[in-house]
């Protein structure tokens, strides 16, 4: 989490409203369970879908992260800070931060999806919050796994745009119904997505739980 010891004030979700600046994508990621989906439609390289799902493996993820990092460089955008939308954007944000050699990283916690195709009326910021002064005048790259509805990504982008000098967004996937197409997207699909970090159930104390047999 990016913080500033000299300025404790936090970003206020009620103050969101900066005008969107879109070059190309983001928002809340898919929940960990499956749901009905339509056929895939892609304009960028990516793994082949499996059944009614878009299944992303770890190897493909590594290639996708490098692909997105190259897109950021090609756009002549050098972020000072990389901010992950937790939890879905955490893994991708780490990979991109290494690929771009950006050492200043943070995260912002947003809840929107609550279950299988179930969501709150609006995305909600959760603690710990991100300190606004720490991002003042900085170029920020916001990272999430998928821009599904786009509402989470739009919320985060607008909040950070109030203090940052420039905010751009990057996602692995975007979907046709999103209200915010990310600035950088690896693949577009209408299918439900299985990510490698959420493909298995949580690890528990019970023997064998949370791991493939």
C-alpha cells in the first residue's frame, strides 16, 4: 500500500467524478466460481477457451503480462506508481511492475462481486485505503484482472485521477458490456474466465482441502 507519513488523509470515494480519459480498459474481476457465458471474441493473442470458459494457465499468464508491459512501453507511458485493484489485480500488478522495473507499488481494495454472478449494487472501497498525497503529481498505472462491468475500474480511475497527474488502466481481459475499456488489454472475451490463482478452492486445515488430488 502506498502511504505518506506526512499526510494521513485518504481518498474519499464520495469525491469520485473526474472525467474519464480512455485510450483503451478495466473493472471488477470474475468471481472464483463458474457461470454461464457466451462465445469468445478476441482481438489479441491468448489461450484457447475450454468449453464455456476462458481458461488462463500460468504459462499463458506470464506471456500476457510481458505482452501488456510491451504495450505500455510502446505507448511511451512510464508509470511512477503501479496500483493493483485487490484482489484480482494483485498478481498481474506484480508481474508488470517487474517487467517495467517500477518499484513504487500499492493496492486499493474494492468489493463488487460477492458470489457466482452476484454483485453489490455499486462497488465499495474497503480498508485499508490509499493515501491521496502519496500519488500527487504521479503517473499511475491501475491494474486489474478483467474489466467486466467496468464500474470498479471506473471508480478507481476517477478517484486516482483527482490527485495523480495521469492515470491509465491495464487488464488481462475486457468484456463487451464494460463501461470502461482499459487503455491496455490483452484479450477481449464474452466468456466466464478461470484465472490460475483462483482456479482451486482455498487451502484449509482439513487434509486434502484446497489442493488438486
